[in-house]
C-alpha cells in the first residue's frame, strides 16, 4: 500500500497534540465513516484516528450494517455520554437519539462528566479555545473602537467541523467550560462559531467547581446564560496583551538588533522585579554586627529539668543594643565581669497557633515549590488532572475542586464532612468549636468561588495511592493535608519569657537610660530568654506550612525548654557567647516567591501565574539556577530599555491598576472599550516617541582570535536570544556556531573546554558539559568555578549551594572565598 496517500498526522487525545501516525491503515468505523487508524509517534497510543477517505479504502468492503445506516449519521471523537471514551470514536446519530450536546474543554473532563450524566447526553471536548486573535497580524481594529477579529486556527478546524455536526443534530446545547473568565470566553466563542447550527435551540451555561455527581446534578438543574461581563473582561485582557506585545516586541527587537524578542504587559513587570532584585544583590555591601548571649544556670538544679539555659542581650539602658564590632561586644563583657544576674520577671502563658487556610492557586504553587520541588507549570498540569478526573476504582471522578481560584471560602457541606472525618480519625478534641472562617489576602478575590480542596475528605491519599502516579499522589496528598489541617483546632504551646537584669560590680558601668516616655523594665543591662513546648498538637498532627528562604516563623523557639524560674531568683553566669554576623542581601526570587510578590502587588490572577513564569523563562529573560530565578544578559538589556522609555507601563502600580480595571469590567462597574481607549492613546504616543528617541544598538564585531573549522573565516562573539555564542563571520554562507567556553576551567576527564548548555527536556534547565562531546561525556548540573581546591587536589571545583563550593575529585565541601559566589 503506498503510504504517501494516507494522512500522516492526526490529533492524539491521550497526549493532547497533533503528531505523525505510525503504521497507518485504512478502516471503516462502526457507523461506516472512513478513517485511518495508526499509532501516535509521540506517546504510542495505538487508537489514533484521522477521519477521511483515502484511495486505499477502495480496496476494502464497507460493512453491511453501514449501508443501512442513516445518511445523517456523524462521528464524534471523545465521549458519547456514558463515560466510555478514551479516544475511541462514538456515534452521534440525530435520528437515532437526538441527545443534547454538552461541550467541555478537555477529553478527560468529558469522560468524567459523561460518567455522571449517563447516556442522556453527548459530552464533547473543544480542546480549549476554538477562536482567537490571528497569530500573523494584530487582529484588532483600533479605528473601529478596538473591534477584535477572531479566527479559527488551522489546528482547530477539524474540531469545529465535528462540533458543528453534533450541534446540528442536538435539540439543545449545554456549555460546561471552566468557571472563570477564560471558561466563560470559550463558551461565548462556541456560541458564535456554532450560531447557524444552534439558532433557535436552547443554549445553557452550567458552572461547577468540582466534578462530582452532586455538583454536576446541581449545575444542570440550575443553568444560566453566558456572563458577558466576564467575557468582556477576558476580551479586554487579551486585547491589551496583544496591543502591548505587537507594539513593543518589534521595537525591542529592532533597537537591540536582536531578532525574536518579545515584551508583555505583565511578563515585563515580572522580569523587572527579578532584575531589580538581582541588582540589589549585586550592590549589596555586607555590614558586620555582633550579638551577645550568655549561658546562665540555676544555682540549684532539679532532677529531670535543664539547669543551664541561654539568654540574649535584649536592651542596654532601654535601647536596642547596637554591637557593630568585636570591640563593642568586648566592652559589654568587660563591664559585666563578676556581675550578678537576677530574674526580674517570668511570664508564662498559652500561645495558640492557627492553621494556614486551604490552598488558593498562588499558595498551592508556592507550597508545591517549597515541599515538592514543582515549578508552577508542573503544579498546574498535575492539579488539572486531579480536577478533571481520575479512575480510582469507582470510575473517573474529580479529586479536587477547581484549581484556579483566589478565594479561601469552603462550602458548608465540605466543612461538615471534614469535621466528621476529624472527629472519627483524631477525636473531638481536634475540632474547633465552629468551622473556621478565613479571609483572603488577594485583592478583588472571587468570593463566590471556593478554595482548592479534596472533593471528598474521606478519599484519603493512602486509599487511592495505587491509582495515582507519583506526581498526582504527592500533590493530592499536599492538598488533602492542607485542607484537613485548615479545619482542625489550633495548636497550643506552653510559652515562657524570662527577663533578667545583669548588675555590674562597678555601679559606674551602668548605662545611661534612654529618654523614653516610660522608664524601661530594666534600666541597665537587660537579657531575655524565651522558650515554648508543644502542649496540644492540633492541626500540626496533620500538616505544617513551609517557609520561603529568609523567612522566620513563629516556630523558631518551639521545643526549646527553660528550667523553672521565679522572680528575684539569682543566677550563675556560665559563659559569655559573643557571635559575629554579617547582614545578608535579599534572597533571589524563586518561582514561588515571585508568584507571592505578584499576588501581593495585585498583579496577575490565578489563571495567569503559571503562564507568566513559563513565558519569562521561555523568552530567555530569566533562567533557573537551582530553584532561584536569575536574569540573563538579555533580561537586563530588555528590562533597561523598557524601564527607560516606558517606565509607567512596566510599573508595578500601573499594572496592578489595570488588573483592578479588568476586575471592574467583570463586576459591571466599567465598560471594556473605554478602558482600552484610555490605555491606548498615551501608550501609542509613548511607542512613537521611543521609536525616534532610542538609538539602535550597533552590531559590534568582537573577534575571538580563532578561525572557523568549517570555512576558515574569523570567529566572533555574537549575541542572540539565548545569550552570547561564538559564530562564523562568514554568516549566512557559513552557519558554524559554538557555545562560549567557561573561563579558567577545563574538563576533568579530557582537558577540553567546558560550556554552558540547555537540556532539551526539563524546561531548558542549564547544565555544563565538555566541548568534546560525544567523545567525552562529562556533564555537571553545578556551575564550574575557576578556583583551586583547598586540599591541594587538582579536581574541578563547582558551586554547591549558597556560598559553598565542592571539589568533584576529593568531595570536599568548603566556603567560597569572598567575591567568588555567582
């Protein structure tokens, strides 16, 4: 069979992409439609179909049952409403059944919903948006009040054709897309594309925040119309982003003399935050300071109780101590030689610690990064799987509520179920008197939405572990524990704070009092010791929130016990403990802390955080080093140009204000077109001014001093989207390129040069390898450093964490010399 006549690409539902067909063969489907069946070249799914007749079908005999079939029979890819989809073709025969059509975004969601609706409906996936602005032009008619021109992408034409066939036969259409602006817009686009087929038919919009039997039944019993305010908010965002991207991106590429650059309304602000943080770190000058602690002891110990404890210098003459050098610390130690230490006050009390609220999108992304090492894209992809449904022995069922939310609200029914579970599993002591209520930190949160939680708290992670892959289990376990803990009683700590006066032998050494309105508790040298012991675990029995780098939690002193002490009790000085410190620069952003910063500034919304993180890295403005985000050379260049000529448009406050205006469009306070008009006119003038004011960067030729191994022409350093590289000056006649070798380091295996490379998988993670590959296979994820190993070995030294280095030959880990940390 001449394979060149067969269609060689088809959409694979399993891996959600269009890929080449392996081993294609002509077939007739159950209702007689000709198709080509093959195996997906990407994932190996052997049930991939391409609808259409080929010359090879002439050699096959059509099934007899097909010749009797109605001429109106059509085929639908996806679920037929009984949950039996997983990529197989199903019949949608208007004459035979005339079922209502339910449209969702994804095949997995279609399969799960189809299980609950039974065979009363056809459930079909649109595979996301079916209309969008065109890729090759602006697509917005500015002269006609920003009228968008939407097109059906070529990749979606088959999907639209199939949806039209199904809608033509259906007596009614139910739009069950996601419960957010994006989902509302998808439903709206569907009504426009299918308008001829659904004219005069009932069209219902249904909304649910979890894919469970109860939620689906409630949604279909309470349909509504399309919320045009949410649609307009999404349109306004899409058009704003298109205007900024299509006006700034060409300008950026032209003025920096680099092809393929891009700028975005929100992504550029995120890059600015990362760049400014990096410059803070670069400009940071460490300052020395000292702390002074003392080890004290009770004069009489008690069996089983600690006798020695540590206290810190808290005040000097009513002021905070400022010890800037060892001499300052030594001066106080000299003054307190032979001093008497006496307890002035002992304060004991119970301290409650409240659980963290259930997850919203941003906090889920942050905690998944801290505890699981997931980036935002990975977190949202796995959460989408848990939301849309997984077969856990009872058919497909949604395991979590909708994962794009900024509300910490929890349904009363879910709270009651959680309380029943907690009582059964841990006892009534772990129940708070009433279901807890939380307040969201996010600005303009959609309070009608719910937090991210398990759809049933009785579906414990352990009970379904066998049905989940590793990522799914770990994320579900995190969501389940966070929710259960949020509904539990506070943890209680038994805390004690002890204030101690150090009385110098020489009264003249007592410091002068600060001129405060109220005299201090202790006028001289004031030391303080504190400790706490867990009295009742409460929610800590299940879960404890993680911390970002540099954050100090209230649990720092938890578990530290002090001996029983009483007021006016004298103490014995065991030793002074002076310690030198240096101030630290602010930590680099991680994806988690950058999402947190964006949320705190009111920039972006739950559906956009993951896209922002992905975009700034895909554009090579920012790259990940470990968990940290570091701006690239290109990131610095692009940011500096935008900040200089468009300061108000890459400003945190301006971007947050635009987000608020989009929220006001959704709430009906504003109309979307005036918002676009108010933005565009000053923006257009700024672009025109910048186009004349910015001097185009000259392409400087910096020769390496070497010759091209392919044509003999000189080699030069060149700059592209992905940084500096070495290229042939005879381009485009010669296209030789190579990475720039790292200075001062050699391959420990063969002595060749080491270069920075990007992994093809893992979102382009940076690693370092030998230029003699494949003859030499040396690679390392840690950046090589041009410094010798302190133990005298000749091994390669690489970074090994903040301020640390490691010798690969000896395994020695040591502190980096000042100025060597990168």
